[in-house]
C-alpha cells in the first residue's frame, strides 16, 4: 500500500473516531481493534501494505462484533488502547527516545491512565479518550506522509481534539 493511502486511512479513521466517539460504541471498539491490529502487526512482524491493513481490518471487525456482547469490558479496553496510542504519539512529539521497549512502556502507562479515566469518569472520559485517540490517529496519518513540524502536528492535534470534543459534548443527552 502506498504511503499516501496509509496516511489517508489513518486520517479518516481518526476523524470518525474523534467526531462520533461513544455515539457509535461498536464503531469505537472496532476502530480501537483496527488500530491495535494494524500497529502490532507493523511493530512485531515484517509485513506492510495490504497484509497489515487486512489484519487491522480483521481485528477491527472482530472487536466491533464483540462490542455488542461485552460492552463494559470493551469500553475499558478501548480507553486503554486509545490513550496508550495518544501517549506514544505525544512522547514522539516531545522528541523523546522511541525505541521499542520505551514505546511499549509509554503505551502501557498511557493505557493505564485511559483505563482509570474510563473506569472513574465513564461518560466524560470516553469523550476525552475518543477525541484524543482520534487526534493521535490523524497526526500519525499526517506525519506518515507529509513532512510537518512538531508545531504543525500539535496544532492539528489540538484542533481535532477541540472540534471533536465539542461535537461530542453537543450530542450528549441533557
């Protein structure tokens, strides 16, 4: 798969996640499954392109189907995965070392924070987690194809987060 196609997929998935959030819970969990499958395959196996995309899609479909049966559990999993992804993305923006062990550690710490947020502040935290996760995917897509400075990437992330947050909060039942 071309780098442009890869970037566009990540941007599209990120925007859908940031703007729909918990409204489409099964989609949220499916997107988290896609991200997990996509990135784990890229990190652990020497495959790219359509194989990586296919495994990501399969993981996403499986997660979306499971979301209809194990909603509460998968809500916590989604919080863990999406805030873990955001933590790794923010770590890279800050210019810190991104070796595999450090990346895994940063992912785990961010994921545990996401798990805690969803556990204690379920509705509000889910909005924050989905908008942060969506912003992280958009930034990964942009930085994967276009040469953008960290400042530009930070502005993009903040814009996606703020717009997504307000769209989701506006749709909340009062």
